[in-house]
């Protein structure tokens, strides 16, 4: 079974406590329909487990198939530099079918971010090093598609539906006791 090769750190995009009982890492692509389908499942898992679950998101844009995946990741990283990663992450998935400059500008305005600077960062690929580092870590961890989830460092090779992931997290919680 593939393992997470890059340990979780404070440099990651985190929701929850680094010391949570169980962690869920997603390598995702903002334009991937399967990642879009997984987004509400992750939200539901977070609500179910509360403080016992740490969620980590890492960029894995499949740019050859999804032309807006990398620009969307750039927009999310720009928002992260302004303390609003999760707000942008959520809005990108909630508006996945409209990814592009017009949406990025609208979302920047909605989040009270300078839209001209966001569009500039996207065009200049300002955060490409961060996105590529996430992608390279995913490759080293055995990611070959999106979404790919790791639970306590072990790759989930099953489906990413709510019931299956919940069972895997319950099993990880039982092992950690």
C-alpha cells in the first residue's frame, strides 16, 4: 500500500489540529469532476469527526486534461498568501463549472482580495513552485489521479464515498487508541 512520502507540516493547508487523532490528506484538482464530487463528502466527514480529524489539501492539477486546474490552484495559493485559502478553495469547488479569469476576479472581489493582483499572479504563475512541490510530493507518494486520499499516511485504495471513507477513518481511530 502506498504511503504519504511528504509528512504533514504547518506549511500545508490545514483544517483542524496537527495533533488530531486522525488525518485525511487529499491530493486534488479544482477542475476534476471527481474532486468536485468528493468536496461535499470531505465537508461531511469534517462535520462528523470534528476536532478528531485534521484535513490537509495539496495541489495536484492535471493540467493536460483540465486547462483551468493550475490557474485555479494559483488563485487558491494567492488567497492563501492573504489568509483566505479555505474560503477560495471552497468557492472554487462550489463554482467548478465556471473556472476561469472572470470567476477568479469575481471570487477575489467577494473575498475582498485585490482582483488585479490575483489575475496577475495567475498569469505570471507566481505560486508555481508551491503547486509543483505539492504535485511532486504526490507523485512520490503514488498519486496517479485525483482525488487521492491518505488516512494517517496510508493511501486509500477504495472508493471515496462517504460510507467507505468514514469506515476507514473509524478503523484508523480504533488503531490509534
